[in-house]
C-alpha cells in the first residue's frame, strides 16, 4: 500500500486515516491519495479528502470529518461519487456501453464520533469499524486497477491527446513503439510522491534522463495551481524547446483537474528573459526590473563575463546590487537545474515569498560528474545565525526524491551511454593507467539511480561489476529490439558515405518501418558546426521528397518537432536536451571519442545524445576515432551491458579531474604554448645546442620537485 500525501486540509483526521492504512493495509496492493485528485464542478474545483485505489477493494472515496459534526455527510458522498462517475465515464477503458465498470464506493470517516449511525446508502465510520467497512468492499473489476490509476494520475489524458498510430504491420517499428507507449501507462510511486507531496520550503527531485522529471514537474505545477489558484507560480528551464512541451502538459493537466484553462497566475517562462512582453520575459529579467538591478542581455554579458560565465555572471551581479529583494512568486519550479550555476537557484530562492517553495529537478548523471550541482548547503548558503538555509537531512518527508526508474531508455541504451560517458572500456591512458574519463566521488550514486552490484565492491581500489536492476530498467523497454537491434554503431570511410547511409535509413523508417517524422531526431554533437554538418543529409532527404528542419534555426526557439509539417528534426546537442524520439541518429560521433582540453565535455555530449532515444539509437561517424568508438561499444556489448571497472581512489579521481578537465580557450592556448616550448627545449638539450648548466638553477630545481611530486 503506497500512501501519497497531498495538501491535507483536515490534518487530525488525515493522520488518523494514514495510521489506519499503515497498520491494517500495509500488505495490500493499492494507493491511498490524500488531498488528491482535484475534480471540477460548474462552480469550483473540489479536492477529495482521500481516495483509495485498491486491487481488492476498488475505488473508495473517503470523506473526512475533523470534529464531531458529521451533518450532511451523505450529501458530500453523493457529490464526490457523482464527480468520480463523470470523470471515469470519459474513458472507454472504464465502461462497457453506458455501464461504468469502475464504480466508486464512498464512506465518511469521523474518528472522534462515538458509534456512528449509517443510513441505508451512506456509510459513516470511526476507528472501530473503518477497517471492517473497507474490507467488506469487493471489486469484481480488479483487471482495471492500472487503468483507473492512469486516469487518476491524468497520464491517460496525455496519451489520449496523442494521435494514435495507424500501423498495418504487427512487427513494424511503429507497432513496437505503440506497444511501448501503451505499456508506460502509470506514474510509479516515487513519481506520484514527487507530484503530490509538497513541502514548505525547498524540494529536490533527482533522476536519470527518462525518469519522468519533466512530466512530474508539469503535473506538480498543475496540482499546485489547481489547489491554490491565487498563488503566483513560475516554471522555468534551460532548453528553450521545452517551453512548448511544458505549456501543453500544464494546460492539459489543469483542464483535466479543474475543467478550466489555467489562469494568468501560472507562467512557463525562460530563465534569462528580455524586454518584449510575456513571450520574452524571464526570471532574471523580472528580477532586474522589480528590484532595480542592472540588466544585461547575452551579448553584453558575454563581453563582461565571458561566454561560459555569462549567465552566472549576470545573476551574481544582480544579486549583489540588491540589498532587500522583493518577492515575485509563491512557488518556482526549475527543470534541468544541472545546467544552471548555483547563483541562479539562489536568485530564485530569494525571489520567493517567506515559505520559499522552490522545487528543482535535475539529472543526477546528465553531466556525468559529481559536481553537476553542489549540495543545498553550498547552493543556498547560511542565514544570519550561521546555520544553512537549506538542508536535506531526512527529517522532512519527500524533501529529497530520487527517481531511480528510467521509462525512456532501455537497459542496453542507458548502460552503453554511461559506459561511454565514463570511459569504462576506453583504451587506457598512458598517464593515468586507466581509460576512465571521470567518476563520482560518492560511489553510492550508482545504486541510488538504479544500478546493482553483481560482483565486487563499490569502494576505492576495488573491482566492481554493475548492471541495471530489472526494477529500475523494466524489461518491456527492450521489446523494440525484437524488431531491430536497439543499438547500432557504424563507421564510414567519409562524410559523404555517412550522409548517404543516414538519409537512406530515414527514408526506410518513414516508408517501410511505419515511423512518423516526429519519431526521428538527428543529432550532431558539436552545437557550433551543426548547420554545416547536417546540410548534406538534409539535401539528400530533400531530393527524396522528405521535409526536414533544423530546430531553433528554421523554427522558433521554443519549437522542436513539427508533426503537422511531416518534418524530420535535426539539431545540435543543446537543443536536443529535454526531447525524445523512438529513433535517434547521432552523426559525427568521432568528435565524441576524444578532444584536447574537453574530453569530459564531448563524452557527456554522446551520453546526452544517446539517452534521447525511447527505442533505437544509431551512432555513426568516420575516421580513426570513430573506429575506436566502435571497438569500445563492442566491449560493452560483449559484457552484456555490464560495467566492469576498478573504482578509482580519491587521488586518482582528482587526477582524472585535472587531466580530463574542461579547459577554457585561454587555458588551451597556454597549454599548447607550454608544450611547444617544452618540446623545443628537450630537442635543444638532446642535440647539445643548450647545456643544462646554462639554464637557471632555481627553475630546474622547481621542475624536478614538480615532476617528483607527480
């Protein structure tokens, strides 16, 4: 029995009810929602006190009485039953003809009342008979359990709004995708908790790519808005193409729950923003205008703080200018928090009302480094008393939620992406004695996000074998592999041959495999060269009569797919983030094998690109580095997608960070200049053109010490 607590407006009776279920129904299969769902009437939105969905006992709406006055309890039950009837009848899966198959039961629980007097149609219970009353209810339609859950969670509404596929072949790619989408019908328990359970203060939601963070945040925003329509709520993110998706999801969920469009108090807005009205505004821009801080656009910020530090620079500068920050929102929800500097999270935190309702979600492994985001103490700092403003010590339920299940990437795809991202089977580096490119400082992160130890130990200097657990990577996600291999790595002799192969495969996907254009993404890992690199493939598709577009260039920055135009999406890696498709082509993957001064960055790009795939991923490229990447993947496949490596100790992890750190352009110039000077000096010493005695003794001794320390 999973108990998920939303906004409880009757705290005493709610706690008593939860105690009853924890004690007497712990082993039953079902979900007890408290303060959820919100249902609409012609006059208002009504929050149900508690709703039980049980495989044995069916759907039971429980009205709670806080004191000793239960007058009118029968009328309340009738109203709630009518609302649930109306909601369920909208879904064909829950009715046969006009008959509702999932007919809800109702009862009123008044724990403080003495022996209760029922009437013939309405049950009124207290502590002495609530367990018996529920156990007397038997459900003949237990096979509808998952369908009812899907309706209550509003997930069925998303699926209903999608255009159903018209597949003519039972074993086509399109048919396999349809089965896959139908199988992902319900939120799991952790996702439901993340949606409904809201804390007064900061809440963190972590999870892998594909664990449902975006849908969870959209549902959460809609739930908060439905419960509190007067709150000013902002939803923000890093990837511009997520905006349209958030708007669609939030509108869908709010209409489902309240029967009305969301009002102006909930906003899906950019993080940066600019003048130009609601479509262009952003959190940072609003902060500057409301608090009188100096606003920088991107070009100004780049000149003052540098390209890589533009946004962190302007947010820090704005915060430093303001002594007393004006609250702008009652709640802010941040997606892709790993892509923001902590200064932006600080700005959001201090722009909230005194309750500090901030929800930030991020991908624990998206950046493949433990430093993707520091802990809350480091992000939000300390108060005047020296104590951290935010801590996650486990004392507040649901304050820190980890979504360990991945519903987008199958076990082979996710494990391959991680193995390549970390360099698990990479050719060992002569300097380091290992092929690893990076590693977590906290080993337990692996198990937190759904890996299990098959052999060895997750500890420094110990050999370990990791694999995705079946619960964290459901087996049905691998079913499209029955149609065609989930993963293919391809090496070509030239850019032209790569382009010809990709274009021919896309044509086959659309004409034979029953895939739609929006089922396909073509990703070039280097965001700066993308327009040039995708040109040859797009030209070949154009010659075949297949439309395509470069997301964010041929379209608005807020648009990624164009299903109405039947157009295939091409993109650089930055705009790909947050999006997904059944078939993903990663082109020019040789650029992700290695790169001077940014090996971690390019490996992360490959990881991110591969994890956009719901089913099939095709990684292709040309040249020697692509051949090396193919060999690396072969090792992953031969090990059945298990990760086998020696966990690096603290000293080696530090060396990995230093050797494989991402260098700035200035750092790269300095390293190249030093390398050139060193090479020239060594050659001159070897030839006898320069004598060691001719060189400054102090510098020679310093160099000897540095080398000995290494």
